[in-house]
C-alpha cells in the first residue's frame, strides 16, 4: 500500500459477500436485483437502494436485474414503469439484459401454489378480509384457526382452479399458506398467497383474475432469477421467515436476504402512498415537482446523478435506523455543482443603477471567467452600459458598520467591471428606493486597474438594455416540521409549508438567452439554478437548485 493510500472499511453487506466469495457459496457469483413495485415514482430512498444494489454488483464484477414486482394491477401503471427505467438509467446504472417482471413468472407461481395445495401446505379460505384479520389476533396470543383450514386437497385444488376461471367474486375467497397460527411473527400466521382481482393487467391482459400477493411472488422471483444476495430494508426482516419457508417448502433455490436500514431524511416524506396523496390533492404540481423527494423531481430541480451517488455513499450502509439531515444531500449537490457549473450574473430583486459619468450609448464587453474551479471552463464576454440592475439588498441608505456594499459616499467594485461610488438615490412616495446614482473610475477596470483604489465589496449586475427577463422559482422546505411523519396526533399534511414555492421575475445576462432545459448555472452570490422544461422561446424559467450557504459543512465544523 502506498504511503498516502487509505483503505476503505467494508460495510456489513460487503463483509457477507466477501465471506461468501471465499467459501464459493454461490459459485463465485454476485447477483443482485432492484425490485420496485410500479405503483409510483421513485424517491431518494430508492436512489440509495439503487446505488447499493448496482454498486455491489459493479464492485464484485457481478450482475443486477431490474425487476418490477407487478402483482397488483389496481395500483400499477405503465407510466410508473417508464419513469423507473428512466431514473435508474439517469443515475448511471445498467441492468442485466431486458428488465424483468414478476408477471413473467405468473404461470410458474401458479404452479408453485398448486404444489403447496397438493402437499397440504395451502388452503382456500372463504372468510372475509375482516374475519381473517380478526382470527390472526395479536402477536402475544395464538390466533384462531380458520374453519376452512382442514379442507381436503381435492376441494382446495377444485376451488383454486375455479378461482382462476373467474367463477367467484372479489373478496369471496383467498388462498392461504398453512403455517403456524401461534407464531409471534404475524406474517407466518397463514398468510394470504393469492386473491381474486378482476382487473386488467398491463402485461398479461385479462388472462388472470387471481394475482399472487407481493410476499408470495417476491422471494420466489428472486429464486427463479438466481439472485445471490437479496438486499432489502429493515421493514422486510419480519418477512424473511416467510420467504425462507416458501423456498424450503417448495424445495427451490434459496438466495440470502440481507436487511439494511432504510434512508430517512429530515423534512421529508418517504412513502409512495403519501407522496401520491400530495400529487392527487394538488399540494404539489405532479410527481416531478422540484419540491418532491422523487428522483424525477430532483432531476428537474437540477440535482446531478453524481451528487446523489455521492450522497448515498456518505450515508453508507448500516443496520441501525437513523434520520439523515437533508442538509447533507444539499451539501453533496452543492459540492458537485461547484465543480461543473458556469458562474453567471442574475439579479433576482432588481433596482436600477445609473452611472452618471459613463457615456450614454456606450457599450463595453467585459471578460468573465466561467468557472474558477474548472481550468477548462474558459471565459465569456458580457455587455456593460450606463444603466444596470443590481440587487436591492446590495444598497442601504443608512448601513450598519462593516457593511461593505453600496451606500451613499461608499465605493464597491462591479464584478468584472469598474469601481463605482454612490452619489445619490431616488425614492418613490412610499419611501422605496427606485433608482441609485453613482460615478465610475475609468482607471479601475477589472484586470487593468491603475486607479490605486481599494474597496472591500464586490457586487454583481446586468446591463439593462441587454438583460433577459426570466421567471425564477424559489424553493423552501416542503414541510415545516423536521419529522412530519412522526406525530401521532397530527397528519403530515398539516406540516406543509405554504411558502415552499415563490415565483419571481428576475434579470439575467444575455449569454443565457440560448440556455436549454436542464442547463445548470450558478447565479453569482445567489445560488445554483437549473433551466426548467416549462421554458419557452419567449421566456426562460429557472428552478432554484440549492443555495450557496453550506449549513451541513458548518455543522460539521469544516
């Protein structure tokens, strides 16, 4: 090892995999999968899972399947399938061969269900959902046996076949595994394996009117695909005994299931069902609203794949549940954008500045470095004229001490241009400053300064005759509470931030006139922004991606 080389410690999943490789447990294979249900858009929690599953396969030269566990056609949609595929690809990962679907295995799953019935491990129950739930009881006491539990194999086979043919209405019968009604694990108390759903399936059409439950299809699908390491989040730990029971009882290949802590993020909801409610009740403008924690929302807001991958790496893999500060995600985004985005001038709260001794009608081209952090970033020119917009907050009539921006009798440098001195200002009848007057020093041009003047403040600007008028969408936290999901007496909806979106008009330098959807920039001194797909030839729309302020780094004492 080189003197300055640092060895990264293995996480607990990598330790398991390396032990399995040493013992040749799976013939030297590492085969993972990412198995989303296509019932909503993916969020940042799924992004972490994607990074873990695909990342492990990459590290150990293995493979990863993208499999859609599409066992409930009443909640699934092709729109979700396509969005998931796009998200995985955008994050920079490729799955093995064509994407797969649990519905690809419906015939085989049905045959396995018949096998369970024939071997006395499953039965048809005519009880209602309410009765089944009641009979299961509570974990501390044995449940109640179904009156249909001892049906003969022949009767169960006949009823199951008739269920398949559509002879019964929804809710009238289910297929249950015969396991242990006294188990402290409620998932082992004769779980439902199949239910009747008279619903069209996007892939199998109307072939089926019975569909396997997620818990029946999930583990068996892993087995069919030959997955070696089935990575799940901790809430599936109690499901693992059922998956293992099914594979052992059916005498089929058994993957190993490993559970890790799910990602919990402050000020964020991590539930597709609850995110769907935000969409359906119009609290947000769709799944890809930049305030949403969905991958599509983050992409639209201007987050980068590299930033999300780096965030997932920083969060790491652990067994213990914890809440990650959303500021860490923002830090990762800021860190990546700092390296790749050009610095441009954008004035978000404009006030007019007139340089009274600058020749009327004169226009100069000022040179500006695109990105000081990028040696290959190059430079551009931007027009400078007598009338400019500056930020309203960069002027104060009666400033406090150590205020180094513009005020009466004080000087500042206009970025990439001249040093100016405020000489006067104009107010309207309400007392609002509407115009600032200043003079410039012709010998103080940036890069050619021979004036000898020293100033402590530098402010940005845009030339009024050349400025592009744009729409800027400013975003705040979607929820006001750090843990919106953690209250027993209040719904998460009650913590929605009414000021999470603010739309303003702003002015930007003319170099942005040709910007296209997805382009990312840093508005100097303001933050990072991304061109929204809503933009037209007539009007550009910018989404605020993240501010310049680095709360997470400061919190860590960096």
